[in-house]
């Protein structure tokens, strides 16, 4: 009976234990179900990792979607995850886990290579270290969140800022941005240079008042403050002092308020234009001609015309963005050209297509360039534009398009063409003057032949006739006849040297100059002293420069014979390591450098020396002779 009672008691106890076990299992299941249900409605992965008892570890269902593999297929999911960390993030990742071993806490953001999609994703992970006293094991509790979207928008915003700064730094105007607290948060390069600021410098818009001229302080600050209070656009003109030179520049400053979609004010964006030259012109015009006084509206129109056009296109040359200045330059509205292909719409000359293609190829390689094209306006007229182009990159660093800053230089090119035509006419006039000079030289040589050689020959002819009638010749008469003939020969030799110089390539410049001076030495006045370089130095000059120097010496001698009335001429020619030097000095009557009328001879000397990148210096005083110094580079 006792045995039966004991068995019955055991059966009752077993039934109670089974019921309690089922109740506990149901409670655990319900708890896990509710926990998983709560975890599934979040975008994060949650895990609990027992370090020596992996069977007790827990990983929420989103692990595979975010991390890229099933935690149940590997022995240690956290170690497997480490293998997938991107190279750029690996060092920081490993350092953070080493710190975690000491502190028991970890919070890190890193890139992971997703094994399923193959894409790199940004992961934010937070881990805490605990100890389970019941299981007698160390436990890591962590949360993993995919923050790729947030990082993408951060990079997108940073890229937008870089593009804005790149465009802002390339335009020839000062651009600045302020926040809602009136603090300057950005200045482009031109503005920083003007005010002598560094990129990291912090100051408020109010601090700009120290650069404003004193007489404009009250007007400008009052108008500025009124506009800021009302959150209205600002448009003022004032003299501002530059940081570099301390001089005042007359500037036009425009600023527009910035608002969020919610209507919250977040500051101003402004542009400052240097109108110093225009302002000075206006003041001079108002002083001299009252009828030409310009209104403030004319000034605004002026620098609207000075604004540069901006055109952004994609890799297929499809128009993405244009500013108002570009539309005005080409005569279109933004709606008319948005989304169209740029080059067939604007390119005016087929022969310039190659220039466009070459620069477009540079853009595709990620390089900028500056080039010039003829563009066609909507009305059919043509303009000349200088284009400064730069590539635009996507988040992966690939070129996705380009942006070009367009400067209309049509008027400038027209002026250049006019100046070129004037220069050509000047050259034609100079050539005509040289021809006239040659005719004059021929005339003077003819006169020399007639008055000198001709008269001597007539004299000799008459003398011979007289001797013939006489029938006999004395030694004295024969000597006089011989001397007359020798004088005639010397004059003919001098004229021939001036007209037909020796062949420089055969005997060289040194010997040619020596012969020229010797041929002039037959004259009683002036006497000549020649100091000349050694024969081996003759190779320092090319043939073109030798001919030029010979002609210059001829011209200087000719001027001496005609005008100087000198007793002595000293000619020095020598070299140093870089230059050839010629010094020509006479003790003649000299001349006034301020009142001298340049003859064709002096013009010829100056043009020859200038052609060879040389220098010419002439010093002279009345009654004190003259000295001419010439230097010519050897190379």
C-alpha cells in the first residue's frame, strides 16, 4: 500500500513538473516572439554574444540583410564580420575593438563590403560588455545600424559645397555667405585676398564696417541694419579699404536672404563687385560733362553686362544648368535651352569643332582647360567667348560632366583686330619710309660720285689734255697726276665699301669692320681708333647678327661724315659671357637729345637692334660730341 501511495505521489509530482515546464516554455516562447516582433519593426540589428557558450548567443533576423551573411552558418559571426570590413576602415575598426577590451564600451562608424550585393555600406555599431553570473560567461550586447543613406547625403552635401566653392573661386567677384547669427561662414578666394583673411578666420558681417570709408559709415550701416531686420535683399555701393595696399576701392555689394522651406531664416549670400575704374570714370565724366552723369541704374546695368556666364553639362553635353548671365549672353531663356545638347545649339564654326572636342576630351580625363570659341546667339549673331572649363565628379570620383565659365570678349577681339590693322599700316608706312631713304641714299651717292670722283676725273682729263699739248712731262707733273688718280681710287673704294660690304660669312665680322674703318681712314678727318675683339671670338655671333652690326656701324659712320664735324672717332667692339657690346664715340659738335628729329638712319638702327632683343643708349650734348652704346645678347 505504501509503495502504491509513493508511486501515485511521484506521478502527481511529475504531472505538476511537466505542466510547470510547459508553462515556462510557453512563457519563454511568448517573450522571444514579442522581442523578435519588436526588433523586426526597427532598422537595426541586435545581438547578444556569449564568448565561451556560442549556443546561447542571439542574433536578430535583420543580421543577414544588413551584414550580408547568416549568423547561424558560421562559428563566430563577429569574427566573420571583421573579414568584411573595408580596407579604408579596417585600422580604425581594429583600434576601436582593442579599446573595447579595456573599457567595455564601443561606438564606431565604418564601411563594410556586403557579401550579397557587393556594395560598400556604412555601418554604425554600438557594443557593451556584460557578465552573466548565472551562465558564468562574458556577454557582448550590440546594435548594428545601416547609415549608408545618411552618409550618402553627407557626401552629396559636401560635393555640392565643393562645387559651389570651385565655381565661386573661379569668378572674378567676391562671394560670401553668412549664417542666421550674422557670422561669415564662407568667403571665396578673391574676397579673402581682398580683405587679407585666411579660410579659418571667423568674423561677423558687422566687422566689415572697419573697412568702410568714414564718410559712408552712417549711411551704409543704417541701410544695412534696416534690410537685415526686415530680411530683405541688400544693395549698397561704398568705398572699402583693401588689406594688401590699404587703398580704397569702390565696391558694389549685393546680398539676398536665405530661407529654408519651412520659412526659417538662415543668413545671407552676397556678391561684391569692384567698380573702382567705372566709378572713377563716372566722377571724371560728371566733372567734365554734366550731361554724361550716370544714374545708379546705369551702374547696375554696367556690371550686369560684366557678369560671366555659367554653363553646366553632363557627359553627353546635355545642358543641366545655366545662369542668367549666360542666357543673356546667348539671347535665350533658361526654359528654351534646358535639357538640350549644347554644342550643336551654340557652336558657330565647323572648323572650331576640333577645339571643342579636344577640350571636351580633357574634361572627360578630369582636367580643366581654357580655350576660345565662336558662339551663335539665338538671333543668329556671333560672339567670341573665352571659356574656362572644369570637370565635375560624382561621389565615386568619376567625371559626370563639366562646368564652363564664359567670358564674352567679342568687343576686345574687335579692338585687337583694329589695333593689328593699325600696326600693319604702320609697318607699311615704315617700309615706305625706308624705300624713300634708299632713294635718298642713292641720290647722295650720285652726288658724291658727281662732286667728288666726277670732278677728279674731269680734272685728270683736262690735265692730260694740257700735257698732250705741251708735248713733254716733268717728274713733278707726273707725281701730281698720280696723286690725283690715287685720290680718285680711294674715294671709289670708300663708296664701294659703303655700297657693297664684304661677304661676312667668308671673312667674318671682325675683318669686315677693320676693312671698313681702313677704307674710311683715307679721309683727313676724322681720324679713327679701332679696339676690337680677338679673331676666335668671331664665332660667338650668328650671320644675321653680324650683318646687323655691320649695317649699324655703316649708319653711324655715315651720320659722322654728314653731321658730326668730328676730329676723332673711337670704335670699341667686345664680348662678355652673355652679350656683345659696341661703343661708338666721336668728339664732334653733338646734338640736343630732347629736340633731335629722328632721321631714317636712327630709326633703322633702333629697329634693327630691337629685332635682335638688344638695347640702345645714346648720350650727347651740344659741343661735347656723342657716344652710342649698343648691347646684343649672344644667344
